[in-house]
C-alpha cells in the first residue's frame, strides 16, 4: 500500500474513533475495543489502526496501558464539531504539527534578523489582536497576520512562502481554536495572547532560542486546546 493511502486511511480511522469518543460511544476512562475488533470494525490493517491510535495518543485523547490495551482519557467538547467537520480534524491537527517546526525556526531567525520596522509591524499585529479580544471579535485574520509578520521578519522567503501557501489550512485551525476560546471563560483569550506576547518579547530582545521555544510552546498548546472545547 502506498504511503499516501496509508496516511489517508489512518486519518479516516482517527476521525471515526474521535467521533465515537465525542459521541460517548467510547466512554472516558474506559478501554477501547481490542485492535482486532477495531480493525474489523473499520476494515483496516493493524499498521493503519496503530497509526490512527498513535495520533490519538499524541493528541492526549487515548493512552496505552501495558498489558491492558488502550483507554480513552479525555472526551473533547462536542462544540468542536460546530466549527469544523469531523472529516477535516485530522488535517487540522497535522497542520498544527507541521507549523510547530516551521514557525518555531522562523521565530528564532526573526529574533536575530528583524529590523526595527519589522518589529514595529509585529507589535502592531499583536495590538490588533488585543483590540479584537477586547471587543470579543474572532480575530482569526489578525492572528494569522501576526504569525505571517513574524515569519516575514525571518528574512528567508521560503518560510514566508510556505506560510502563505498554507493560508487556508492555518486559518481553518485558528478559526476553530479562536471560536472555542470565545465560548470559554475570558481567561482563555488572555492566556493565548500571553503566549503571543512571550514570542513578541523574545523577538524584541533578539533572543532566538527563547523566541523559538515560545513559538513551539504556543502552537503545541493551540493544538491541544482544540480538544479542550469551551471548558
């Protein structure tokens, strides 16, 4: 089987198990069916199933217990499905995963190479998110523009080009997480903006390692916040 076919099948199984968890078919703190039973139900091979389960573990939804099988440890809020169809969630999560590596390195370079004008633009984008948050606006475009400005400050057009090419995929993830944050207690938006501030301050201080770590942490947390729902 081609690698792309395996990836697509694993994504489909990932989404089906996720939907079953959200629906309560596989309850929290309960054991999933055996691998053989899951393979039979979803009509896939063990390697495909294990790939899907590995992704669920990475997303902190499932955990393996030696000798006991796999258990559901978290049930995402059903509000997730209000802002993204279940069929797109695997790709959204993988986009976050890809961005973690690309944007963290771009932030590192931005801290070392940014010009005063580029730093001013980064700060301006950050302020626009603050203003949107104060008005309880979605701010997906403002969020994307901040990340784009940071990537542009890396002064390597390949980073900027990649982020531009992923515009729709990135905004799909941002739209989901920001909608959930608006429905959550207001501290959630402040938490996300504090993560942005840590990146901006590291770039201002020209601390490449700190900027890289702050960006990596922010995107990793955004990926996991996707399944925190509105709590």
